[in-house]
C-alpha cells in the first residue's frame, strides 16, 4: 500500500518542512480495510476503530511535529494511542499529494476545466507551513508537478460566477471572495488549503484570480492591492473532496481492499443562522 500511495503522490514532492509517508505502524502489516480523511479527529478515530480500519490515510499528518510524550493528556497523543491500540496504521502524503500530477491542485484545475495547466511553483520550489484519476507513472515528467496550479478558462467569467462554480465543485457552504464581483477573469490560480503564500506566484504568472481555502486578513489586503481576486472556499472544503477521490481511485486500482472516505468527518467551522441586529 505504501508503494501504491507513493506512486500517486511521490514523497519527493513534499515540502522540506512536512512530515509525510508512513507515520505510525508496521510497513509489513497486511491490510484489508482503509479509511481516508482530511484530518485525524475524535470522530475519525471512533469510525476507524468501530469499522476496524487497518490503515488511516490522513491528508494532514499526525503526528506533524515531534511529540515529547505519548500520553492521553494531550489531544494529538491521545488519538495516536487509541489508533495504535487498535492496530491502525497512519499514512500521510500532505504536500506531496497537493503537488502531484493527479493531486489536489490538479484535480481543482481539471474540475474548473482550465486549459494550459501548469504548476505555480515547480517541484523544486519551497514554501512555509503557514503558506500552505489514474495513478502516476514513475517516469512522470517533473514539468507536470509542483506547488499550486494555474491555467486559463475557455470562456471569461466574472469573479462572482467563478466563486460560485468553485463552491459547487467543493461543496463549500462558506465561500467568500476578495475583489470586485463583476471583474472579468480568464487566468486562474489554484492553491488548496492555506494558499496565501502563492499569491506572488499567481501575480507573476498573470492570474486574475486565485482559488484557495483560506487566507489571512493581510494577504487579502495584499491581493486587493495587487488586483488579484481571491475565492476562499474554506480550508476543509478546498481539500476534503480529494480524499473522496483518492478512496475511489484506490478502490478501483486495489479491488482486494475496502477503501472508504470517512463518513463522520465534518468541517469544524459552522455557520450561524441569520442574526437579528435589533436589540
């Protein structure tokens, strides 16, 4: 399984700061049941244990940073303890999957039906942690991989229409945008998750708009000043759909396994109903 995942998302594509690959478990352990998720949370652990998953493929690594203690006193170590007690291994490709030939950003570009798709940053590029189909062939060209993506729409649209389309693709219930909703856009940048670190690259490649999960207030101001519109889908929505795609891909290529995307995972950010402003 580790080999199959490394073909989909070659670990050499991961950023230097990332923690990827098999993070917990015995590489020789036979597996039959595999759960994919965006993040290992309490709900995901409950599901993995209840459904006897041998492996959890989590986009966001757990552990991400070194742990000094492995106790039930902290959330991350408690989740790890429960999975290890159940004999459940953990694998994460994270930024390697972001950048892969059929990774998250490429999936976004294809769902938006962009043409002339290219990486925003080539596979040798780097970024910091807070800037964050068919299997790949081992002979895949480096020109096809790298951080982010950009490409052109077949037909120009307004910012408003593109953001609505992106929200429909990702099932985002919290889409927001920066810029003029009536601005006509043609060249689109993609940076899943927290994509503020790619804003300069988007501008450099002549992009009119960047679709991402989230960006800080100051990045939004910078984008406005640059004249680059932003479509903000929410971090969860911008990446979760790809873990469903990955599960389907693994089911097709490895029919002897049962692979499913977590049914209990949810976006931790919720919307309040309309609030009456009157006292």
